[in-house]
C-alpha cells in the first residue's frame, strides 16, 4: 500500500526522499509528495500520478531542508488528486500516513466544531489537526503526537514533522509496518528496508503499538502507555536487494524469467537433491503429531495454498483447511489442540493474514509462515518460517513468489509424507527427484514464449475469458484468471472443469476464449470431455498441454500451447509460467501499466 520515507540528515533531503520512494513504487500508488523544513518553515510539493510528476514539480520548485518526509499514496479516503496527496499540514504539523483511521468521521466532526477547516477528503488530515490542537494547548511536539495517537482507531503507520524543529520526526505503528534506519549523524524512517537501502542496513522494526522519537543522535521507542521500550537493531537482508529491470521491458517480465533460478534456490533450501531426501530444518511443528493443518492467505498466495492442499492430502494424508484470510479472521473457526497453522504472504505484512495468525496464536496453535521477507511482521510473529528465496518481487502481479510458494508447499508435503510414513522410501525419492527437475522444466517452459505472444495478440481483442482446470489445475485456472484481470483489465474467471455444466457453459459463444490447463495426466480424458462440450457450442479453445495431450485432444479449431512433458507432481509449478506469460503479453499488447496496474497495491497492509 502507501509508502513512507523520512530523513533527519545532514544534506538536502528532498531528492534523497524521492529516490527512496522509487523503491516503494512496487507497493502501488496514485499520487506522491514530499515536505521539508528549511529555516524553520514547512515546505511541500505534491503531484497526482507517478513520481516522475513529483520530480518535475521539484525541478520547477525545489525544496531546501535537511529534514523531510515523503509519501506515495494509494487512495482509500478521497479521490487520487494533488489535494488529497500527502503530506498533509495543520498549522506547524506535517504528516504522512499509511492505513485507515476508522474513527476519522467522529474525529473530523469534533475538530470542525472546534474551528478546524479541512482541505482534503482524507482520513489522514484529522491526525494532523489533532496534533496541532494539542500543541495549541501547550503540549510539546512529542507529547502532542502521543496524545493524538491515543485517540486513533484503525490501522496506521505515521511519520510526523514539526516546523521550528529541524531535528525531529515522530513515527508510529499500529498495523502497517514502519522501520527506523540508523546512520552516522543521521536517521531514517521507512515503510520497509528496501526504501532505506541506499542509506543504511542497520534497521529497527517497530512493533504494533510502538511510537518513536527520531533525532540525528538516535531513536527512542515507546509503547502506547508511554513507557520506554527496547527493540532489537539488526542488519537488514532487504537493504542489499537493490534491483533494476536489466534488459527487460518490465519488472514482471524479468521476474518471470528469473523463475528457474529462484525455484532452484528455494528447493535447495528444503531438499537434499544429492541424497534424494529432505534437509534438517528447525520446524515449528511436527507433521507426525498433528491431525489437521489450517492454511490461510490472500490473493495469489491463497491459490498457492489451494494447490498445497491437494499435495498435503494426497501424499501425506493430512487434512487441510484453507481459508481466504479476510474470511478466516472473522468466522471464529474452532481450532484443535492437535492442529497447526500455516500462513502465506509474499510481503509478510498482509493485514488480514497477520490478523488470522494472531487468532491462531491466541488459541495456542503452533504457527509456520511462508514469506519472502524474513524480517517481516508475519515472520517475526511466527514460531517458524519457511522463506521463499525469490529475492525482491517488484511487479504487483506475483510471479516468482508464487512459484516459490508452490515449491515450498511441495517440499513440505514430501516432508510431511515422510514423517507421517504415508509414502515409501522409493516414492519419497521419486517425489524429490521430480522436484529436482523443476528448475530445468521451468527453463523449457520459457521457450514457449513466442507462441504465447501470438495468442496474446488475439486475446487482447476480447472482453471476457474463461479458464478451466481439474485437480491442481483448478487453482491454477483461478490464478490465470486473476493474473489476466490484474494487469490487462480483461474480465476473466477460473472454474473447475467439472463445474462447466453447472453454470459457466451458458456463457460459451464464438467470442469467448476458453483457456484449458490440462497436462496429459490421469484425469486428462475427463478434461477433454469438457473441451468437447465447449467446442460443440462454438467456443474458442486455447489448450495448454504437452505433446501427448495435444495429440489426444483432436478437436477442430483448437489452439495449443505445447509444454514439456513433466512429472505430474510438479506440473502446477511449471504450468504457472505460461499462465503468467499469457497475462503479461496480453497486457503488453493492450498497453497497460504492467508493473503497477491501476487500483492495486503490492502489499495490502490494511483491511
């Protein structure tokens, strides 16, 4: 979601803040702004749209100052325009905010009754006015900020400056992440370590309910009782991950092509390919001692969990309950003392997933998390983590993080099967061997890109697409539909192929493409019967399969994407790649903003 950067430095900070905000573009945003203090006076520049618009504004109207805060905004309250862009001012207070103030309406009415005028439609402005009012009544800046924080309900991360004090930023966290960066005679705050990467790798992560007083000499952290607290300073992994697109047009394209390498790195962390077995890892729970596994996630991570469910239940005979985190957190699911919970999040900061984790933690359930950011909040609050070694994923539409999540689910399913003694030594070795081949097959999958580009040119002309799949290919069909929706804005739905006659077949006509994900496996013939039903009604079929599947699906007018023949176990990992490429090239043909699609954010840190 929104990105926050603050610097108390010893050189002009405005260009440094803009550069840091660029590293947060992957979160998604629709406006940006920066404020500084020079000669005791607050100055501000804001712009609708991308950061380049803010840069142009700063070129025309530079900002001086050795202290500043900056922001990229993803609109929640109020339309995305310059007036609603952050930072917001009130008298001598400047503020940037990530999150949602749930009681802003009553606070706004209270402040209006007290004579405060609102310039924007945002919930953020009430915080600035609350602080300004406290200072008007004689409170010092830190005291005023603390008093205002205690009035707020909801999820928020804040960075606050005060005119007349060029050595102070107050930060606060309740939900969305906020980190403090430590430098030599300068200090920083930021939404994550990547933003602070050019400045420092010494990071302190605020915990929920923390607020911090940042000066050039250091930082003091307090809890919501006002008591001083200590938080660990650590060297951040994220700060070394400075990324660019290289020779690729988009980060998404680059990240699709990185998959053979990152799948290899991830699997090697969990499996011993030389011995054909699993590696010794510190586990948050014993698969042999539990009778149920609860999985919860959002978006693409949830779909990875759906595929993982098939693997756990088929190979380890371990029942799996899987929920969308935003539903799990409210349905008050009864949890068995013999169960364990597994949470999946690329960023490790997803608000609904974190809330679900805390529900399970309060019930005493052991918790593991699959995350791509090892020092994220979800990782820190878990009993154990399963890192996806994907590196930073900048494109909003997840690609390499998804296949790495699948790789971990597959590796954990093998571990669970071995520990629960539901597979023989020969079978477990066969599964490990299949996973060891996944990086090679991923490389082969990338070779179908030219064919996918041809089909994408046709797909870019339609308004609706249906994806079909069976078994593990059903969640993959939903993932394909999600990808196409996210970046091309074409309406798409993913269905279980067996559900075709229960409704979706009514939509079939000559204009609607039906994309069928069907490697030649034990249930391939069942899927062919569904394709025949589509063909009989004049539907346009695009079949993603292998050479054997293409030979057996002898239907007139069918378009095929021929994949390498892969072991059934790893097919979802490999078949995710053409699904991603199809969405990517369709979006490129349509000219959409592939890496930062409209209305979407990379990390959803509020409910």
